């Protein structure tokens, strides 16, 4: 059993991205999620930043690129969808191994199947993996949403098991995460994110059916020290996950 550790990097500028990704690499991270403007929950990063991330992550697979044209809701208009398709194509050319997407429709925040299908097709034709981000946690019925994502060939879902916008994280949402894993029935990977730190990750994983279902761990703020990604904090998280295994 191997549980990958994914580190989210705020794409501030090429130098910061290179330092941050190199620190995550040295700390043992299996994957990187590169996001622009984390103050709004992440948007598509600049291509020069993605190229810097690719250089710093060397030949290790697992460089993921957020595809989101703006902050706010997850319902995108036709021009935005065209832009997202181009951003996926550009990410592939810049060395990404996968993309992180979300697509809902208003009113109701249900998954927009048409947009989801277009984005997944664009990614898959470029040999990119697809993660559906925490827009899942904004949907009214996560189990129905899960079935749609499986149907459309999504590889991973990121969830805290709590409602989008809630102050609670994965520790509080672990029962929902357990149900998501069981419902997914090995058809996609659950990425556990939201308030994940070295001190609680083993308690979270202890309550999940990890031996029989694919799972990974996602962290952002808990690996920062003075605004910089800390090799030691990444390593501490990776060691906590490895000790559990």
C-alpha cells in the first residue's frame, strides 16, 4: 500500500514556485498541485510558473495544474470554457502530468455534465490525469456527484468531507470521506484535503478503508513556514503518512 502526498503550491512568481516545488520534492512529496492566487481558492497559474515547477520537480511524475479561469463560483460561461480548454492544452505543453478542474451549473450547484465532458476529453487526449477539486463539496449531493465523475472518467476527487466554505476540515469530515471511498469502490482515488497536518493525518487515515481503496493526502498551509514551503514540514507529513503504512 502506498499513499501519495500532494502539496499545493501558491503560484506567486517563477522564483517562488521553483523554491517551493524544490522544497516539496526534497521533502518527499509525490505530487504537486500548482495554483495561482490561493486567496480566491486557486486559479490557473501562469505558464512560466508551470515551467518553473516542472524544472524543480525534475522527472518525478505528479505535476498537476489547476484549471480555473477566475475565483468565485464554479459555473463557467461558454467563453470561459473555451479558455479552460486552451489552458489544459497549454499545461500539457508546459510539462504538466495532470489537471485539476471543477464545473458546476446554477442554480443548484450540480455538476455541469457538458462542461465536465469537454474538459475531461481535452485532458485525456493530451494524456493528462484529471482531478475534480473541492467543487465536489459544493454540490448538494456528493454521492450523486461522485457517480457522475466516475461515469465521465475522472481519476481523482479532492474532498474534506465537509461543505465547501465550512471552517471544518478532513478530520471533522472523516465519516463522509469514508463513505465516499466505499461508494467509489476503487473506481477513482480520494484525495483527502482540508486542515491536514502531521499530527492528525494518522488519525484520519485510521478511520478510512485505505487498504482496499486508493487514497492520497493533500496539504497546503500546514507545510508553510513564513510563507515559504518548508522541507522539514513536508518531510514530517510524508513521514507521518509512511509510518501509518
